[in-house]
């Protein structure tokens, strides 16, 4: 089975909860799934992992890998790795990320890697999330939302993947916006304009527990296309 990079059209589109939903569903299908958040940023949590994303993902996948593999670099500033490294005067550890990913890949049959922000979030000068995906040798799933503006973001993300020759498995629509595009419209227009399949559509979920994620993903996501 091949590992997958979960990217999004922007920050806050639902990458973490989509990755968690995929992790819990794969686990229940009997897959030994690993997770990774190469770079995380923000105010560190007082308990558990510094990154809340890592906390959510590792619980969903029920992994026991050490934090330095799951999240090789944490910046105490909510910003892109590039910006955080400049502000905090620390070096961005791309090599450590790649080595950690290699180790995690050996520990699990498949690793789900959650991206940071969007496809062109800067990591180093002239090195973006897209370049990291390339260096990790991964294909990607694009998470988009349904609010007006999502089509623009989706096509820009898709175009950049094409330019960088990143294989895209398809799109997951996180339909949690009130008053966005009707799902029917997105399901018609995104495949028609990109040729990409819609791998699933996630509704607004009141309680984002692993159990409700599982129920929704089992029903709404084509898991056979995810692991293909
Ligand atoms: N399907 C959903 N139903 C209800 N709320 C959701 C859903 N998806 C996401 N959310 C809410 O939106 C917020 C952002 O989602 P999430 O943290 O997964 O985004 P992200 O893309 O991982 O952001 P980041 O770029 O910071 O990693 C979450 O705090 C969650 O409460
Ligand atoms: Mg996240």
C-alpha cells in the first residue's frame, strides 16, 4: 500500500479531520496505518503532543510512534515554516522530516501525511509544500470546502500539482460550510473541469469523535479509491 499526502486548498479546510477520518476507517479495515504532520505550528499544548493536529491524528490511528517522528519540527508561532523559521531564527529541518517519514514508512503499511496550509505554503526559499510532497515521493488527496471561492482554490491547487507532476488521487469535499455551493454543483463541476474523481463528501459533523468520523467516512468516502 502506498502512503498518501493529504493537502488542502487552504488552512482550516479540514485536513486534520479528513486525515483522522481516513486513519480511523483504514484502521477498522485492518490496515496498519501511520500518521505524520511534518511541520506544525502554534501555541504548544500543555499536555500530550505539542501539536493538537498530532494529538487528533495519533488518537485516530492509535499509533505509538515517538513525537519526533510524528512531528519532526514544531514552531511556536502560527505561521508557515518559512516565516516561522525567519521570525524565530531557527533552521527548517527538511532532512529530518524526510528521514522520519522513511522510518514511519517502515513501521506501518501506509502513512497518512497531513500538509501545512496549502500546496504553496513556503518551507524554504524556493521550496514549498509541493516540493516536499515530491521529495517524499507521494501522491496526494486535495481537501476542499464548499463555500464560494472553493472552486478557485481547488483549480489553483490542482494546476500546481500538475505543474509539479504530483499525482492527485482525487478530491474530498468537506461540506461543512453553511450557504456554500450545493454539493450537486461541486460534484458536477470539479470532475468536469479537472478530470479528477470526487473521493468523498463529508457533511458537517456535530461531534467530531473518532466514532462519528468513522460512521461518516464509511458511508461517504470511496475507501477503495483511497488505497488503490
Ligand atoms: N466536517 C466537519 N464538520 C464540522 N466541523 C468541521 C468539519 N471539518 C472541520 N471542521 C472544523 O473546522 C476546523 C478546521 O478543521 P481542521 O483543523 O481539520 O483544518 P486544517 O485544514 O487541518 O487546518 P490547519 O491548516 O490548521 O492544519 C476544526 O476546528 C473543526 O472544528
Ligand atoms: Mg490541521
